[in-house]
C-alpha cells in the first residue's frame, strides 16, 4: 500500500447506511452511503494488497453526486471537493473491520489515489433518483415532525432518505 | 448441477436475492481479466478472493460469479475506463486479459450486455478456468 500522511483517527462507520453502488465491477468500487441526518458520503476504492482493501471516504452532497452520475462533472472533481475539505482513508479486512483510519487533506493524497481528469461516469446506476431529472429543495422541518413529514413525502412517491430532515 | 459457491448463493437467496436468468454458454468465446504474476488469484469471485472487496451492505449474488466479456476489445475498453477512475485497479482485478471458451460443464451465464458484451458466469463445482483460459494480452 502507498504511504499516506495524515492524522490517525476514529470514525463511526456504523452510522452510514448504504444507498447504492455507483460503480460495481466484480464488487463495489464506488458506493453511495448516507447518515440518518442526511449527510451523503462516497466510499471510493483506491488500492488493495494481500490483506486489505483501502477505501477513501468522502463527504459530499447529493447535487454533486447527481452531476457526476449524469456526466456533467468528473469523479476527480467530485472526490477532490469534499464538503469538509478532508477525506478519511481506511483499510478494510475480510471481516469488514476498519483499520488504520486516517484523516487527511486532498492535497496530501498520493496522485494515484485520485481519478484522472477525464473520469466521467461510465457505470450502470441502480438508483433511479440519481439518474432522473429532479429538482432538490432545502426544507427546515422540526425534528418532532419527521415521521409526519416522511409519510407525506412517501405518499407522493418520493424518497424520504434523500431529504435531509434537520 | 451444483454451483461452486452454492452455500453462499443459498444464503443470499434466503435473504431475498433472486438469481438472474441464466443460459448455457455453448462454447462461447470469452475474455476475463487475470493477474499475470499470481495465478492463485485468478478466476475467483470477489466474495471468495482474499482480501474480499466489500463494504457494509454490499453483498450481492454477483459477488459469487465471474465477470466475462464476449468481445476482447470491449473488455479492454472497460479496463481503460476503470483505470481512468481507479488508477490502481490492477491491484484488484488484474493486469492481463485472458481468452477461453466456456463450455456447458463450466457453468451458466447471464444474458450478454449488448453494448459492453459483459456477462456473468456462475461456475459449477468442476469448473477450473485456469486450465482453459490463456493470456491474450498484457494490459499494463
């Protein structure tokens, strides 16, 4: 594995719920996850050796993911512009244990861990929401009304999980 | 016939996964990515090889099948596309392209994608592609 220079840290990977695999070839390579509070993350595979697969975790936003899936931007631009300005890198073993979790800036990543400039989407997106022509809205709903709000959204045929309820 | 990874497949079927429609390969010419310097890693599904490339919630039946292409040029095109997004993809899927003919004793295959020529092979227990697939081209 390539050496990376960052801060070894903890990250609660259990808070992430899978939405969809964006690129799958003999296993996941780029996958979309979300937190309960509506934060969007991408797991981006970067390298493997005899023991681990190394993944980069990037917090992003749904508009950026849609722009990528609909080929309006590249994976390089998406990965290079995390919401926090930082990414996490972790080595995942056969039992889905996360090791050597490291927080680092994009600038500190090896060039081989970034996609090429012309890395336009070429996968088969299984998430219709990402490929459909949609408009996103920011709404502020009291936390106590989340179940009611969710039921209304579901009745309309929209996906609740894609809406951040604050 | 029993699939090579039948118990794993059965477990996923119990969880609600459904097998895709499968066909006999009938000697179909096929191409697969291989590792040039490590034959022990070749022709293993992602959920069987070490280390498994998986994430929480990523278990799929396709994790127990093998990716194949009917067209060698399209296989290489896919490799180059993956390389643009994952520069070290060779550490995961290999660095060579092998060619062979799939016979009906090897397993059952999914429908070929018309654009990419990609399809999946669910191997039977006796299948050993190391014996029948040979290097066609180095990709790096």
